[in-house]
């Protein structure tokens, strides 16, 4: 199933926030920091384990990733949460973005013949090439 618009991110806002040296993390709709109130987040339906596994398997299979990418993806996701002291963590509206960005990073680090971002945008059509490029830059900056 195709991802919905709510699954994409306000990438520019997040990137600008992360990249600005003197700013604190602003409330925005990227990577788990949301403009909606806490009650708004609670109203979003959390994904089931089956939905997460299906998304992961689909990207993994279609992206022809190496088996090691599975563990490395989860390590990157955990590092993202720790590095941001829990300010960035999966929520019902962003878990695909976090998982995908960690999968792309993992693939590029471990795979001998990793796909290019244009290929990932075809694998997960809900994310444009520009969004995937911004996701990649954002995750690299967040983890640096």
C-alpha cells in the first residue's frame, strides 16, 4: 500500500532546526517532534508490528539490501533516539521516515552495490527524490 501524505516529513524545517547551531529543537513535524498537541499525537493510530515488519521487508527486498542492513538499521534508529536525548523518536506519523532513512544509511555503509537515492525513491514512491536526499542529509547530521 502506498504511504499517505501524513507519512512524509517537514524535512526543511527539521534540517534547518538541526543545522542551526544556536537553536534548540523546535516543535515541528519531522522525526517525532510534532506541531500537533500531545493529544493530537495520541489520536494518530500507532502502527502494528505487522505493518512495521511489512514496510521493512518490502523496502529490504525491493532495495536488494544485504542481511547485515537489518541490524545496522536498528542500531542507527537507536542512536538517533539517544543522540537527540529522546526528542526524536518514532511516532505514528513519522516511523516510516525514520526507518527508511536508517535503512538508506545502513545500505550505503554496508552494501557493496548500494542503490542510489533515485532508486530508493522508486522503491518507496511516497518519498520523492528530494525528500530522500533531505532525509539522508538530516540523518547524517543528526548522527554526527
